[in-house]
């Protein structure tokens, strides 16, 4: 899975995340996740910024139905800030 973030200002590369980060809030509004299936097809879904019930900041999305190998898949993606890099 590759991930890219969108906000109309600055690009950053952190741990494989390509983000466009707001210069005013220093956070991204969305993250774009692209899934590549074993057969080579790819699917993209946007993740919205979210404050989780724990208070952590991160990103969340419901995955639109994906048909693969005659089956329909769905799910959720959750990403959150675990710690600051020193």
C-alpha cells in the first residue's frame, strides 16, 4: 500500500508517507491510500483527518467495495499518531 496526503501547501516525505501539509496547521487534511492487489489492479481511497475517541489525531476511511478473485472485500483504514520522532 502506498499513501499520499493532500492539503494545498507543502510536500513532506516521512516514513514513506507523501504529504501535502498546511503551513498554518502543520497537518494534512486527507491521506490517499492506494492498494495494489496480487493481480496488479490498484484501488485508491481517501482518508479524512479524525480525532479518535482516545484523543489521538489521525486519519480514517471506510473502504469502498473491492472485487478480487470473485469475492467482494470491504473494511476500514485507521492511522494515528503513535509518537513524535526525536
